[in-house]
């Protein structure tokens, strides 16, 4: 399952290794995105109240996801590092400890969800008409948060071991099952009654349970974890390492969410049509993130393995080729956005004014795509070096200051509307690409690890 990486690899071999890990991750992200569209489509047939209930629940779960994903990032990086160093037993220890942490956090968030459902929903400003259905939906999908946390972490363990195909296959299977169960439970089928919104919730939970079962099977099959969890003991030092490494990664995602709240209100002030156009353009653009995150996943794993082997030069070669490959693919996607933006907009609305705004937003975004690739993949490279603070700082400054101020100045003050909004988004990404790029070029991405090219291992500072 773990790829054997050599110090004397050709650029073609490196490119092959990058694609070997990146493509399954891209496909996995694609199916998850498609599921989101189909899920929303089914629920929309029930009514706007139900759509709002799901939307508010997902907004809260986004915070949960940030925490669970951060543990996954930490597990991926540390496992890949020790695999690169040839220490398979240590990699297995990391895997087991990350599962223990996922179980603890999953149970904690599940308990919070069950006890504090109504306060959490009211905190989100839920309307009274939406409160009851949202409460039912939230409790069903969020109480068993342990399955969400385990899916994130188990998938990351496999990726850290150089296997992105298995998480991809599991994701495809459970997403197809999810879509089928969604239809059956929401609308009813033969002897199964129509459960409406509750049916959508049950379909989600069942799919996650099946995902955990599938991932567990492969973890045991590949001897990635010990077969008997009763023999596992909590290792406080490894738990601390996972939390220390994962916390800034979670912080970066939370910073992004908070930043969105800051500037979304300004976009709303531009008018309902403009806000709708912005949301639709974002839904179309999200497909580009599948590409960026796929190559970022490959970069994190492969760079971690090279650093684990003490090969900084090889790590940089993998990072450079990952960035270049991702930028090329996202540039091609950007060209598609520029040419086909108006055509894609018609799938969402027939309002000509809104369509024209979507087209304008996507044409501006087309030029941002290669820059966004650099940001996403460099973030993965920094994470591979266990330097998760730099990306968090750059996101905080980019989102809270540059993007928010840009939306106000360009969108509202100068009256550029949606064009101003997407130019501001571009300026934010340009800033982060430059920030991360400069520190990558001068070696600051490694400064917390005290690594130099003559070292034979990695010494913790």
C-alpha cells in the first residue's frame, strides 16, 4: 500500500506518483460534491422549510468537520512521515491513537449535539417555523458524530499510508447508497413509508455507518491497525502531538467560516439577485476545489514521506511538481469557467440579470484558478512539514482583512457589485499565494522542524 520513493527518481516518476495519489482524491471529492447537489435536490422537493433546516444543520456541522478533519490532517502527516522513515510500527501507533482521539471527540460532539440542540440552532438565528424540523434533523445526523469523525480519520490513515484509492472506492459506494436511501426514505418505496426530512437524516447516518465499516475492513486487511482495539492504550504524547498539529489546521477552516460570515452580509446588501448570483457562482466554482484538494492530498502524503526519510531536496521536488501539475489542471478548468460560465448558470436560473452576473463572476474567477491551486497545494505542503500555523495566519489576514475590506471597497463603496466581490476574492488568493510562496522559497516552511538538506532525519525543535 505504501509507495516506495527513491532519492534518484526522475521527474516523470515523481509526476506519476503524484497522479497516482491525486486522481483518486479528485474523484472522491467529485462524488462528494455530486452527493451534495442530489441531496439538496431531493430535500428541495419537500419545501423551503426543510431546505433551511438542512442548511442550518450543515452550517453547524461545518464546525464539527473542521475539528475532525484537523485530526485527519495530523494523522495523515505523521503516518506518512514515519512510513517514509521506515518505522511502520510507529505509523501503526499513530493510526491507532488517531482512531482513539476520533472516538473521544465524536462521542463528545455527539453528546453536545443531543443535549444542546435547540440552543445551538437558536444561536444560528433559526426562525420558529424551521426550529422543529431542524431540531429533529440535527439530532438524528449529529448525535452519532462518532461516525463522522471516524470516517474522516480512517480515510486520512489510509492516505497517510499512500492509499487514496480505497477511500475513493468507499466514498463512491456509500454516496451511491446514500442517494438510493435518500430517495427511498424521503419519498417512500413499496412497504417503506415516506419519512420526509427524517428519511434524509436516516439515509445520511446509515451511509456513514457503512463507510466506517468499509474503511475498518481495509485498515484491518492492510494490517494498518491492530485487530483487537481492547489491546490499545492511550499514548498521551502521541495524543498531544495529534492535537498540537491538528489545532491550527482546524483553526484555518474556522477562520475561513468566520470570514465568510463577515463579508456575506455585505454581499446581501448588494441585493437579492447579486447574492443569489454569488451563491450560484460559488456552487459552480466548487468543482475546481476538487482538483486543488486532490493534488494537495498527494503533496501532503508524498512530501511527508520524503521528510520522514530526511530527504528535503526530494520533498521540494514533489512539492514543486504537485504545485505545477495542480496549477495546469486548474488553469484548464479556469478556461472552461470563462467559456462555459453562462451555459452553466442556466442550470440554476433563467433570470437573465442573474445569469449575466454569474457569468461575470466566473470569468473573473477563471483568472484566479492557477493562483488558487498554489494556495491549496502549498497549504498541503506546509502541513506535510508539520507547519500548520502559517496557512492559518495567511487565511486569517486574507479573509478577514483583504477579502472583507475588498468586498466593501470594491463591491459597495465603488459600486462594482459582484465584479468587486470576485476581484476581492482574487486579491485574497493572490496575497495568500505570495505569502505562502515566499516562505516556501526561503525555507521558512521548514523552520519549525529545523531541517537542512544534509540531515539524515528530522529533529523536533
